[in-house]
């Protein structure tokens, strides 16, 4: 038996990288999973690979209407919602002087607003079950300084997690945040970041960045209980 047998999960930003890794582990552990992403081609391909217990739903995580759609389609397909993994996120490697207001608002909507919307609408569905688990993917930059915009939103995710955990505890809904360091995903392998990542890895005791699967094992834990 899998550790997530009879659980139903939504994982955002799941067409690649950490989200795809989370989805694969959840399925291996027996969960039924709705994966969402703006990239329909990769999302549908992953859902096909993972089998009958997975559906793909195209989603703009900053859209309130899309959140309502995702929750409704998941419950309609699988009968309930037990777990939400707010995984979708982006980053810009720009300085405070160079980042534009449009850049900043894009980061805010995807990294922060989406987490608020996901918790709001997932909690409504979970209350009907009498329990649930929400896992918000923050970052080590939700604990220490880093890129402008990215750091701001990841600190906010940590704060929202604490606030929601207090408010939803009475409904037996757990809310946790996970704070990965540098993970080998497409997000960090973009532009001219490769050399920066190599230099940063030298400061890590293991002398390497982490793999998505290492984070997935931690993400799955709150849903098991």
C-alpha cells in the first residue's frame, strides 16, 4: 500500500521541474493527482505518462476564475480534495534598479497571489471532508535575503502559511511551508545562470545543488498524516 492511498491532490506548476517530481512521487504513493500549469503541452504529456490517476488542467494560477475551475474539476473527477501543493513560481535575475513594475507584479501574482487564492478555495473543499493538508513551496529566500521580488514573495508565502495554519487548524486543515535551497530545475538553468550556480554550489557542504526528488519526499510528508 502507498502512503498516500485514497488521497486526492492538486499540484500547481507541475508540468516540469519540482512540480513534476512531486506529482510522480504522489502517484507512486497511491494518490490521485490533478496537475496544473500554463504549459498545456508538457502538462498533458506528463499526465499521459503518469496514467489514469492523473489529470491535467491548464491554469493561470493568478486567476481567481481558474482556481474555481481547477477545484471544481478535481472534485468532479476524483470526488474530493485532500492535498494542495502550491508549487508554481518564477524568478527574475534582475537588480533593484533594473526590475520593472511589470516584472514585479508578475512575480507577485504567480508567487504570492496564487498561494492566497489556492489556500482560499482549496480550504473550502477540504472543509467538506473534515480535514486536509496545504503545502506551500517557499524557498530558503523566504528565510534569508536574495533576489528582489523573488525574496519578497517567498517571505510572504512563509507569513501566509503561518496565518492560514492558525485560521484553519480548527477545521483540521494543516498548512506547512517548505523552503528548498538551490534545486536543479529548468528555472535555475536559464540564461547565463549556469556559472553562478556552479560557484554557489561550492558554498554548500555537499558541494552540489539538490535534485527535485529530494524535495518531493518532504513535500509528501504533510499529506501522509
